[in-house]
C-alpha cells in the first residue's frame, strides 16, 4: 500500500472556467405603503378583518399586509385602536 494519495478527480476539475450564473428570480416592482393606507390597515385589523380581507381592500396580498404590520411593529397600535373602539361602543 502506498502512502501517497492519488486523487480520483483531476486537479483542473472546473478551475479556470468562468461561467455566468443566471438569476432565477425576477425583481418585482415595489409598491410603497402610504401613511393613509397604513392607518386604514390598522383600523381594519382593529375591526378584526383578516389579512386576506384587508389585502383585497388594498389590492395586495395577505402576506404584504402581514409584512407591513411586522416591519413597522404595529401590533401594539392595533391593540390600542381596538380597545379605543370597544370603549367608544360601551360608553
């Protein structure tokens, strides 16, 4: 048995060749949320609209609505608005 290791894959395997990598994803146009839309979304979520129903109102997907709530951390604002609406009805 020899102590020298003879590689089975040649050294030049894939080296020295430049190849272009194709991008599998197509860049989509970003549609920014206006402050008025965000306020309406907060109100709709406070009224217990689902994300799907809210998205249909704005012509967006449910995940787009979920993303803006998550990115702007609107959970506390939605809860406060919901409490305000409940208090307005009770009083």
